[in-house]
C-alpha cells in the first residue's frame, strides 16, 4: 500500500488488520468535511489492499465520535447535501466492505457517531462509553442509518424513546438491549478488539463477506427471496479456495489455513 498520511485520521495495517482511528481528540473526533474526505480515501485504500482481511475502527482520546462538528461551515451550509455526500456513502461503505468491520467504542458515541458505530458488523464498547441519539437536541432527524438500524436492534418502542428523548445509553445497557456485541472494561477494550480482529483476519474472508451481504439483505426480503439468495451465495462460496481448504482440513483433522480467497 502506498504510504498515506492524514490530518484527521490514523491508519495502521499489520497482521491482516487495518486499524482506522478517528484523530480529532480535542473535538471528540467529530466529523468535518475534511475528515469525511480522508475516511473515503482510507477506506478505498483498505479495500484495494489484498493483505487486509478485517477493519477495526476506533477513536483517539476520550471519545469515539461526537457526530457532526457543528462549527464546520461547509457542512452546516447544506446539511441535506452533507448527508448525501458524506454520511450515506460512509454507511454504505462500511456495510458493503467485503470483510468484517469491528468497532471499538472508547467513549462518547453521539449522533452520527453512534449510528456509524452501530453500522459496523461487531461492536465492542468500553464500560465508560455511552451512546446518544443527540439529533433531537438541535431539532434534527437521526441520520447515518439510525432510523433503520435502531428499530431493528432494539425494537420500535425503544427506538422511539431513544430518538425522541435523546437519553444516554451506557455500554452495559447497550449490550443488554442487543445494540452492541459486548461491553468490556476500559483497559481491555483495544486488546479485546484487536484479538477479535486478528482472529477474523485468519478466517475465510469471502464467506464472511457473503454472510454480511445475506444478513443485511434479510431486513428487506421475503423468506422465499432470502432462500434464493442463500442458495446463490452458497454456490459462490463453495467455489472458493477457502471452502476447499476448510473441507480438506476437516478431513485431515487439522486446523485450516485460510487465505481469504
């Protein structure tokens, strides 16, 4: 990969894992137009790098992401345009990236920051972290997929209350409600997230990517359509080298060595 340097991010790649860290800690990693442009560049580089088989997203400092930086005049001048240009493509990129995406929420996850986190495949959060749908505090509507994700992960009643009241939800509560995968002690967050990312980076990446595709499709398809999709994806997965390796390793009673192909 060509060396990339960013003003608002850090990107590190090792052992098949790309770690993308939001890096505006003095602003709780709130999004700006510049930051979105750098995220797009970073994600394109990650997708193009064959050695990367898992993405881990986190934030520097005491917050994961406080949502939109309201001091960004470019974004504030046309909020609908900003959603279309920056936030919608980011959610699409995360949910369609052909590899697992882990999010390690290390503190405040507010507004779009909360919903970007929830768009990831597996979410871990530090015990001190919290999630808040802050849009109602300034007269806006939840974006970044919030109105789609929340009812599906916590149910209609809780989604309504979370978005209309803007209450803070602790990491422990988020875990108990099924918003996130796991709440861990603050000191263990990155170690736990990196351990999980390194594990996923050794697994059959194409099969995992197709699993992501199927799970996302299930929200809007009928059972009959989903059965057809499973058939088609299974046919494609069975043609992969990793499937052959998995079967061979099983028959030979050894651990498989997947290459992600």
